[in-house]
C-alpha cells in the first residue's frame, strides 16, 4: 500500500466521522444551534471582555502584592 492509498483511507475515515457527527449524541445540539443576533453577540463580547479585564486586573494586583509587599514590609 503506497502513500496515496493510505491518504485515501484516512480521508474516508475522517469523512465518515463527520457524517456520523450529526446523527449521534451531538446531533440534537447541532440541530438546535443557531447564529446569534447582533445584540446577543455584542453582549457576549462585552461580558467576555469585562471578565478578561477583571481577571487580568486581579492577577496584576496579586503580582504587585507579591513583588512589592515584602519590600514595603522590610522583609
């Protein structure tokens, strides 16, 4: 079996998995999925951005405390 035959077999396996994806336990979820409206998308982006900002700020505050607090306390 040469490389071309092996690649065809791999391609067939991949296509079969994709074909079965819509029929298995994930099929119902994929059928119910829809494209979000502009309002839903903008709210999702804003909430995600706010979460990233808050988590980044918390991490930065912890970093400042860990690096500066021993100097301020004279340790």
